[in-house]
């Protein structure tokens, strides 16, 4: 198998952590690309018609994407238990919440990087950050028991989302008002898979 990836993507990081945690890192060849919404790399377009990463090229079937599909495939491949049936809806909802944080946070970066300076819409950026804060509030107030429970992919996704906020939006201080979430993230970030997958440009 081959993973089409960029080391800065929080969605890619989810897949890399899944590979580490399920012992499949050596089963996947890494294909690093430089791509963006306005300049899609050929390798990305060939793997995913939507032009997004990550994408997983399989030897026994068509390429699969997006990150949630890839992580479920990888988990099922080795019965890794990252999507436990006993709490599947909670795990999936937590993962969707984390992915929404990442979508908003990545969109904020694209707004600044891809538009001419005089076309940047500050109101749109503020609206994306408001989504992030609402999601963080929900994690702090509703989801700490799940985050502190048995290891699953929902936890991985949240950790990747928070890590991306540190990577790209550190000055916005997401920890303010979210002390329990901040403490949880500090502990979770010590996992070897988290240390090995730090985002980079």
C-alpha cells in the first residue's frame, strides 16, 4: 500500500497515528506531495478526484479516502479495536467533531495564504474560529469522560485537532477556558505515536 500525504496535514496525522498504534507502519510506503486547493498535485488528483489528502493506494482495490475511511479500513484490516462497537456512535461523533475543528482551522490558513491580502475576509476567519471554540467547549463540557476512557480513534482525532491548533494557531490560545481538555492533551501527547508524528512544513 501507498499513502499519499503531506506532513503538515492534521488529517494525515490521524492516519499515521493509526498506523503506529496498530503496528502497520511498515506495510505502507509514504508518497509525500506538495498540494493545495488551487494547485492540486498530479499524484493527489490521480488518487482522489476531490484533490485532497490523505489517500491510500491499495494493491487489491481502488484508492480510498478521506482520513475517516482510511483509518477505519486500517483498523479493520488488523482488528485494532480503534472503533469499538460498544461505543461506536460516540467514537464516530467525537471523530467528526475533531475533523470539523481541523476543517475550520485549515480553512483559516487557506484564507490567508491563498487569497490576495486585500481579498482576505476577516469575518469568515472569525466565523471559522467561532466553530472551533464551540467544538472545544463541547469537548470540555461533554466529552471528557470519553476522552479519559479506553483508547479509540475519537481520542486520536481530537489530539490531532488540538495539535494542529498548536501548530498553526498557537497565538489564539485554545487552552484558555478549556483546562480539562488541555490537561488531557498534555498527557495524550506523550504517547510514542504522537511524538513520532509531529506536524511539520
